[in-house]
C-alpha cells in the first residue's frame, strides 16, 4: 500500500521553530520525519511519497545528504528512496491529498506530517481489509469481494484523550465514524482523529469533493469527514498506544517523552 506523508505545512510553534518545516523539527536530536519513516519501514511500508510545499527544498536538501547522487529538479521526483511531489501553493490537507494521489488506482494510506506515534500500521491495514471484504458464500473461494464504495470509502485511526480541544473529535459506533467535529473550542474527553487514513481513490469522485476546483485549497477534515461520518462511510481503527502531534509546545514536549520510550523499546 502506498503511503503519502503530508509534509507540506508549517506549525504554529513559537520562536525559531516557527520557520522550520514540521518534518525537520528535531525531537531528541532527530527530525520528526526520521521517526515517521522508521514507523513505516518497521511495518514494511516502503512505497512512500512526500507531499511538500512549505520550504520543500530544505526537506529535499536534508534527504540529499543520504542520497548525494540524487538530483533535485522539477515538482516531482525521487530521493533517498522516497517519491516527492511539490504543490504549486498551499492547498490544505484535502488539496494536497488530491494532488499527491491523482495517479493512484488502488487504496492508499495518508499520514499527517506532524504526528509521532507507535501505531501498529500492519494491524491497521489488516483491520481495514477485513472490514471492506464481503464474505463469500463458498468458503473455499480464495478471494473476497470488496464492499461497494457507497458503503465504505476509507478508514480513520482514532485515539482516546482527555482533552479534544483543537483536535478532531470523533464519535464511533460499531467500528464506524458516525460524527466528526473538527477542532471543537471546548474541553471534552473522547476519541480524536489520529492523523492516519486509508482512502479509496473513489473518495474524490464524491460530488462534494468533485465540485471543488483542482486549484482551490481545502481541508479534508472540514469538507469531507463530517459527510463521510454522516453516511457511515469511514471505518474507525482505535489506536491505544503512544500518540501526539507537535503542533503545540505541549505536544512537542510529549513528543520528547514518546521518542525516549520508542528508543527504549528498540
């Protein structure tokens, strides 16, 4: 399964960190991108594409240190074993995903570029495939048919927290997302969007997304997730391990603690 890392944005962190691409923000002496690549490769997910925009050249120059013979040119290419695609402008999460995945024919994974976690991606993919397969009447048949796209267009990993403020609040029922509220302005305990999705390319064939011009920026969280939840078209995978984003000072401090725990387990 191809994985797209949304590494094109910037954080709201103060001081010197404000102008550093989020993928290159260091946690315990290593850029966040390295932890994310370690996670993907641990689960044998090696078909990786970076969706870039903000200070894309800085990220590519960092990767070139690992791959000195690589040439950085154009808006897309390959470096250090990774594909990359640079957007023409800030496109929001939705626009970035649509551009980065415009050539894909099979289901793909999307990973937010500001997340540090130990989520079991192998189990996530197994869970997804199990839930999009229709049982065959005859058990000896080797393949199962995929459920219609009208029933399931993708999956979202979720994580339970005591404070969902400034995060995507998710309500679940029978392994389905039934309600989604992006960044509520009140404190509430519950499941939040953990920033890992699996989508069918058919998601961008939905009327409410297809009607958006390809050059127009939009956030998939605000435009699509509430609609997908309303139609019960998103499977929910619950992650019960370590998780944080680095979009705040508190999140960055927590990332340091998680990084230490990850190194201990190694």
